[in-house]
C-alpha cells in the first residue's frame, strides 16, 4: 500500500463532506458534512504520520487529538445554534432562516 | 501439567496447545485456536454468571421484600434461567408495522457487540489479560460508547412514543454520567501513571503496615472517585435507582417496549454482561483487581479473588436496587452535573495533591480536606435545594 | 503466559491480515459516508455517519495510531453522533423528509459540481505527486506514554487553550440553547 491510496480515500471523503455541506439545505446535514470533512483531514494527518521518516515525532498524532477536540466544540455550539433557530422560526432549513436578507 | 491452582487456566491452555503442536499443527492455526478458546471461555463464564445472576437477583429482591422469589424450577428455583430461556426463544418475535425494521433489527446486535468487546481488557487474574492494551481504560470507554447508539436505535426504530421518550432519557442520562465516570477513572490512571488496567492493578499491590491493602478505594481521593464511579456505573448500566429510561410506571419499558422474544433476551443479556464488565472495571480500578485483601490469603488463586469481588459488587448493585426508589429525570441530571461532576474534579485535584505531598500523613490531611470541603458545601446546597417536607399521614394511624 | 503468546503471534496485525485491515474499514467508511450524504431520512443519515466514524476509528487503529483511534471512537461515537441525533429529535422528527435533496434545483447541483471539481483536482495532485509514491515504512506505533509526555511538554499551551475552548463551547452551547425566560 502506498500513501496515494490513503490520500485518495481521504480526498473522496472530503468531497462527500463538501457536497453535503454545500448542497443540502438542512442545517443538521450541513453539520454532518462538516464533520466528514474534518474526519478526512484527520485521516490525512494520520496517513502522513504513518509514512513519515521519523514516526517518533508525534506532531501528526497530536494535531489529530487537538482537531478532534475542536470538532467536538464546533458540533456542540453548531447544534445549539440549530436548536435556537428551530425555536425561533420552527424550521431547520437554512433557506428559511432569511430574516436578514435584503 | 498444572504447577499450581494460581496458573491452572493458563497451564491447561498451554498443555492443550502443546498437544496440538505435537501433532504438527502450524503456529498460526494454534494462535487462532488459542484466541478462540480464550474468547469462548470468557463469554461462557460471563453468560453463566448472567444466568446465575438473573435468578439470584430475583431471589435477593424477594428476600428483601419478605417473599420467596422463584422456587418452582429445580432446587431453590436454580433452573429458572433455563425456563426463562425456553420461554424467550419460543415467544413470537413481533415487529411493529410502522417500525423502521432495519434499525429495529440491528439495535440488539449493536447492543451486544460493545458489551462483549469491553471484556477484552479486564485483567481477570495474575497475567490473565486477554488483550494487553497500552490504552486499555480508553478502549473500555470508547467501545462502551456504542451502547448509547444501540439504545437510540432501539428507541427510534420502534416508532413508538414511549420508546423514543425512553431512548432520549437514556441518552441524556448516559452522556451526563459518562463525564464523572471517565474523570473518576482517569484519577487512578493519573496516580499509577498508566492507562493499562494491569499496570493499575499492580500499582495497588503490597500492604501498608503488613496487613492494610493499598487499594485505591482506601485513600481519600480513591474513596471519593470510587464512589462516584460506582454511582455512575449504576446509571450507565441503567440500573435502579437510575432506571427511569425503562421506568415501568411511566414509560411501559422505555426503549424495550416493542421488543419481544429473542431480541428482548439479547438486550437483557447485554445489559447484564455490561453490568458485569463495569463491575470488573470498578474492581480493577479501585478494589485492587485480582489482589488478595490480606497477605496470608494469597494462597487462594487471583482469578478467584477477582470473580469474588465482581460478584460482591454486583450483589451490592442488586441491594441498592431493592432499597432505593427511582429518581425524577430533572433531579437525576442535576445530580450528575451539579454534584458528581464537581466532586470528580475535587477527587482529581485531591489525587494530584496526594501525589505531590509525598503520599504520607501530610498527603492524607491535604487530600481529605480537598475532597471533604467541596462535599460539605455541595451536599449542603443540595439538601437545601431539594428539602423534603415532613409528611403527615392523616388516616394511617 | 497467554498474553505473551498472543503478542508473539499478533505483534503486528498488519502482517497477519495484511493491508486489508486498512482497506476494508476504509471501504466501509466511504460507503457509509456516501450513503449518509444522499440519505433523505435524517436519522438514517446520522446513524450512517456514526458507522463511518467507527470505520474511521478502525482505520486509525489499523494504521498504528491506537490512541487516536480510541479517542475518535469515544468523542465522535459517544458524544458528537449522540448530540447530532439528539438535536434531530429535538427539532421536530415529523418533518424529517421535507428537506431539499441533492441535485434538486440549481444551487444544490452547483454544490455537488463544486465538490466533484475539488475532488478531481485533489486526486490529480495526489496521483501526480512524487511524494505519494513512497512505499510503506516499517510499522510505527505511538505509545501512550510518549503522547502524554508530548501533551504535557511541548504542546502544553495548545492543550490549555483547547481546554479553555471546550469550556467556553460548553457554557456557550448551554447559554445559546437555554429557554428564554418569559
């Protein structure tokens, strides 16, 4: 197995996430898409750490740990916002949240 | 072939593998056979423990409530599990017409898998860890997280309002109690300097003054963390007094409402195996794992001590179930977030002070103070908040 | 002892099962992610997302990053997936299927087109890069103790900042979602 395969897997995963985040109108689906993209990025870090010359340098691993922590914070705040929006406009479709549109 | 009772299970396994090896079986097949034997033994032991507990629990509950309990099937009702099993398997397997059948079908499977997987890292005796993992504790909690998914799948897949309500309660409860559970477990990892369960057990070896075991439960911070872990273990395995996800009086059976026959039995089994796993973890982390409580009791093999301790902890859980009434959902969540979580942080701090104060008398005073003061403050605040007015019974005299 | 015996046999799971230990979970990951993206039913999408998180965790473990794999399972399956599911349940489960789907209308189709252009570009770079043709080096592992030393040593400031971020996110999420007092 070469690094290419892992990178290709991660690129495909990223594209799926991007498609979900850009084209689905449900806010929760957008969060799901963002989580997939973050997962793809993490997979890249682990793949490069695995193929590095010096695996005792743990920068790749540590970056993933921090990235997982940030993703958890992002999911919590994002979903709290979605629940608040749902309480205000009774919908989780991003198209409906258009109060500020000119 | 058997050098001592202590290593008997391992010796038998090695003798059997050696026998196979002498017939010219290649090494990789031996490895697979060895793994299969270990897995089979563990699952067999825990499933028979489950069968025994399912009848013992009813006997103990009956004893507490001053009645007989099951006593028809076999001597003392001991064959009750067999009768129950036959009843469960022969029952009709109902799937509601509006149910999401694939999620409904997968939920028991998803429930069973983590319950069995977590058994892999528990040290059952001296040198008897099925999978020696560097990050064993983390593995335990990571795999255990699968249970929440299963509960949600069961609740939502049934398409029943009681099921969904029960599942939502269960998830809220599990997420809330997961935090103090993990933090109180991490405290022991911090003191023993490792996330591997066997290293934590060996850190609890030895005796102070020659007879007091150095278990973590016998230190101020360890006692606090252990108590928190025990309470959270009750909540995580959905046992009374935290069993309101399946509280019969309000929600029929919560997420299990629409399950019958073998699927229900699978849930039941997974819950009990999960309970034993978390009891095993409690024993490993706080009660010294397979270590004997007194030096001269070392002659009894370590795996007997482990099993004995696990059975004792499981017995206390049944005892708690017989004694305490069910909590209300808001009290339950408030208890987790406002009392258990700060207390687990206090235990964390106390353990750090214990370590840096040299683990001597000064450490005892310091860590007792750090645990005791928050306990008094929080406990006071809680009793004021939920003060119970004295009940007067008009017509009962 | 038993563990030693197992260790010698399974010291290197990659050798035992080969590359399939990585490829199979990766395939599950991609299939589950694709299904999650196109699924109309939100709950099914969330459950498939959970499956893809599990598969990703297994890929991490197979690549030798055990610790990260377990953290991935604990945080994503135990927390993030459950929070997503919970918020789906809190926001009207009966309107689940009303949502706009992929490729229905101009804007979503444009989104998918952008995603696939990005994918084509990424794949082009990946397969033309000389770096990517490197063969796999000897199995690596990241011992927990070393990760702990690094977190408490060189990366301690990042760790503290992450702690502050998580606390702020927790308090912020609670405040945002709190019911307005009438």
